């Protein structure tokens, strides 16, 4: 019975002690493993970016105020891991610390977390790096990044300028085209429109015969040839054919040629021998206007009538206004040709003179003596017209050399 009691007590003791011994061994093993992992794990370093120009330029021993907090916590972490003072570290350890300082200065979001991990003894089993937010400036636009804007072909501005003056007189002017009206009560506008028509005619001829052809053996552009013919219809023709309808047809032919230019199916040559004929015919037209503005008697010896001087004035003004528009387009499309002869200033002066002539706008046209206190508007108009003719003549000489 005593043996059975001892056996029972031994069994009870084993039953009581065995779980506790196993639990104690397990706890001791876990604590030992945690200590081994804590003191033997390498320090996590912040991801470094080699592309930053600031890292490459900083020396290894340079410290800035922004690194003070990291520099103070780094020796503590080093003391915990290595068990030695940061002041007794080898030169290689200082270099490693400096590298760590530079890494943490560029990724301040990870520095506090890394320091806390070392001081608390936690194991960074999984460390997910947060993408670093850079403050680099936006890249400048380059030819590859910028949208490609193709400039319009040469000749587009010239053809548009040839269309615009006459198109305004036909479609935008109140009462439209007037020289062929049965009742003429606005002779000033009528003569102004005749001046615009004359410039359009000469521009159409130069464009069809010269500027759109490589030489005298090249074929005419059919649209320009038709436009040239339609503009030659008499301005006072009222019916069969109507002047305004044929002029509108001529402008439509210009527009067809313009679309072909944009599509690359038509030619426009900017050589000097193509431009000179246009400037020469403009010079001749200005010479005729200048003569009508300064003459005192007609060819038959009779004095110039007071009722005719305003016709000369407004005809010349129409010529000047539309010619300035075309010459501005010449400056745009023939710029390289003009610059090669150093003649852009001459064209600029001619344009300014035509614009000045188009801006003279008296209430009534007077033709008083040049010494009178009253105006002589023909002489006032003749001055800028003479200047424009002079500069066109000099421009032709410069392009001819």
C-alpha cells in the first residue's frame, strides 16, 4: 500500500512538473532566440539613390544642421549593436556612419522608424521601402515632347493677301461692287474700288506668269490662268457678264490654288527673278498715280477739273491700301530672298509709305494752291506715293544685283 501511495504521488508530481518544465524550456529558448536575433541582425539602411547630384558632391566627413538628429541617434544604435563607444569606432566605421547619415538625410521618413527599431530591439523582419518623393524640377519641353506645328507653305500668305482687298469690296462693303451700278451716286468709293481692282489684276498676272512657274517654258497653273482672265472683265460691265460675278469667280480660282498650295500640289517660287516683275508693275502703277496727283493740265491742255481731282485721289488711295496688303505678304513669303540682298528695309519703307497714303481721310477733297492756307489734298497724297515708288525702285535695283 505504501508503494502504491508513493507511485501515485510520483505520478502526480510528474503530471504537475512536466508541463511547467517544457514551458520553461520553451520560454528560455524563445528568449535566447530573440536575444540572438536582436544583437546579430544587421542595421537596415535607407535606400540610396545614385542619381542625386547632391550625394556625389558631398564629402564623406561633411555634416550639415539637417543631419544633427541622425548623427546623435547613430552612435546609440551602434553602441547597442556592437557594444562599443561611437568615439572608439575605426575609420571604416566612421565612413559607414557618414554614408548612413547621407542616406537618412535624403529619406527622413525612414530615419525615425529605423532608430526606434534599434532602440526597442524589434526585429525588422519585413521592411517595405516607401517610394521617395523627389523635388526635382519638371523637364523642359523638347522637340520630342512638344507638339509638332508645321508652318504653312510659302505662298499661302501671298495668295490670301491677293484675295482679301477685292473680296472685301465685293462681299463686305455696303452696297457691294459699285462701278457698274446704273445710278452712280458714290463716285469716291467707285474709284477706290477701281484702284483695288488694278492692284489685284497686276498681282494675278505676276502670280500666274512668274511666281508660280519655274521659267518661261513651264506650263501655266490652270486656276491662276482662269483667275487672270476673270479679273480682266471690264469693271463697269453690268450684264453678260456681270463684273462682280466674274471677279468672284476669279477669287474662287485663287482659293483653289491656295488649297493646292497647302496640299503641296502647286508651286510658288521665291526667286528674285520671280519677284522683280511684280515690283516693277507696282512701280509703274504708282508712277501713273503720282502723275495724276501732281499734274495741273490734261493732255489736251485743259486744266484738271475740280470734279476729277477726287477721282484721282480715291483711285490712288485704293491702290495704296491694297498694295500695302500685298507687299506685307511679300515681306512674309520672300523674306529669305530679301535678306539675301539686304533689302528688307527698302520694302519696309515702301509699305509704310503706302499705309500713310491709305490713312489720309479728308471730309472734302481740295486742290488749292500749294502756298495757300487751304489744303491741296492731291499734293498730300502724292508725297507718300512718291516715296513708295522711290523705295520700290531702289528695291528692284537691290534685287537685280
